C-alpha cells in the first residue's frame, strides 16, 4: 500500500507529460539558439532605449558572423513593448555576443530603462524555411 | 467655466499621448507588415497543428516572392504556444497570401485546433538591419 502511494505521488509532477503528451517536443534547432526577447521599457526612457536597441542590433549582425538575427520590433499598440527575434548559430556565438563591447555597452546603458525582460526560448518548426528566410543560413 | 470643463473632459482620452509621449511612434516599415502571431493550440491537436504550420510556412515563403518571412517557433517551456514572425512586403502581398490555396487549406484544417490567436503588429526598429538579416530584402 505504501509502495503504491509513493508511486502515485512521484507520478503527479510528470502526470501531464506521461499521460497527455504523445511525443516530447522536437528540437529542430541544429544547435542554434532561437529566442524571442520580450522587453518592457519605462515610458520616459523610450526614445533613448530605441536608439540603443537599434544600434546594438545593427553592430552585432554586422560584426558577428554567427549572430544570424537580432531583429528588434516595437509593438504598434503598446509602444513601450519591444520584441527581438534573436538567432545565434550556437552556444559559443551567444557567449561571444554577450561578451562583446557593443553588447556590454548596451546592457550597461539601458539597465535602468528596462522595466521587464523575458527571454523566451523556442524551437523553430521548419529548418527548410530557415534556409529560405535568413541570409546567414548559408 | 462650462467651456473649461468640456475642454478638460475632451482632453482626458488623449491625455497620455498629449502630455507624456515625446513623439509619436515611428513607422520604419517602408510599407511592410511586420507581425508576431501568437497562437495557442489545444494539446490534443498539437502534433497535427505543428505539421500544418510548418507546411504552410514553407510553401508560402517558397512560392510567394513578397512573403519575406513566415517563421514559426514553438516555445520550449510551453509547447502549445506558437509564435510566428511574419513579414509581408506590403498590404497587397498579405492579401494575396490569405487568398492563396495553401493558406486557405491551413486555415480550414487548423481552425478547430487553435485555442487562441493574437496578431501583434509591430514597427521594425532598424531598417539597415533588416537588409542584413533577410534574404528577400534584396
């Protein structure tokens, strides 16, 4: 009886995975990091923040060959909400990026402007499409 | 006095814009539609939905020259949450896309699988970067 109870208890946290999901989520990233950064900026720093975000995005894609995308967007209906599509060739490319002078400058100079930051990691669904969309897929 | 009151009342809805925002939000899209679609799928249809989403994305970017990006992603930590970066050259390109046989097929066959859909329109922050990232920017 105790054994059954322990079994039941240990099953609870994995219940959804064990019972409902047909298959584990499929990693199509081929080692890439594919991320949507969700950022909320304080209204009073918005213009200043946008300049910094555009600058670091441009320099990174230009100078770092394994930064495939840093593509910042501003929500039209909520102008303090920023989304950035970030794609790094691999973990090393990401580590090089966050150690770069331009990223460090961006981070230091915008830290007080950022109200909220979420890094949303994803798996791309369609590797063939990746090759058709992004210049640095070649 | 009544005139002043009416003035005050009419100012309320535009208060934030009139007083706080330094400048209106800047449209850097050059006529493009730049959108993040946020989609939640019912768990029981997830695998099936992912196949449809990958298929329509691939066909659209391949066949439609003015569909610059339809890049679907699945959130690693919330596998029923899908995000799609959609970029259309212009309004006409978008209209052609939603009238295409492959989009209509996708829409019809996935309608019952979608729990929630949000189309989040954005302005890109950095047009120079757009040219460096996307193949069809040329």
